[in-house]
C-alpha cells in the first residue's frame, strides 16, 4: 500500500497563495484534464499501445505532483513503468486504482474549495 496522503495540503496551500484567484480555475482544469487522461489511458490499454500509455501516465503523474496529489502521482508512476516495460497486462488493476484514487482526490479538492472560499 502506498503510504502517501490523498492530498498534500501544504503544497495545495502554497499553490493557493501563489495562484490566488486563479486557484479554483487551476483545480477545475486539473480535474478536466485528469478525466481526459484517464480516458486516454483506457484507450491506449485497449489498443495495446504501451508507448502512448507510458507517455500519458507520465504527463498525468506530473500534473498530480504539481497539484499536490502524491498518492495518485505514485499510481501514475506505476502505470508509466508498466507502459515503458510493455507490461500492459499489468495495467488494468493499476488503472482501477488510479480511477478510485482520482475520485477521492476530486472529492477532497471539492471539499477544500468549498471550505477555502472564505
């Protein structure tokens, strides 16, 4: 089990300070992009395209780390490695874990934004 938090609240607080009014837009963009990346990962897995799978997982990992979602980032790293090593047979459970973790992160970010708008 990955012992990282769902959200790195310190990183998010710093991001919120830097971004100020743009913070909510940044979060919304991250969530939208992440949904698209998950769909791209599914498509690449279905097509057996390990290269696209690895590249998509790599860019997803970067955005997760930037936004302060370390556990999701770690799962994306695992997916990236599976793609790089052409082990797409290992991808389905990782993708399920990524989707589940993304739901948790989405919920946590919505809670954070609802509470932080004061």
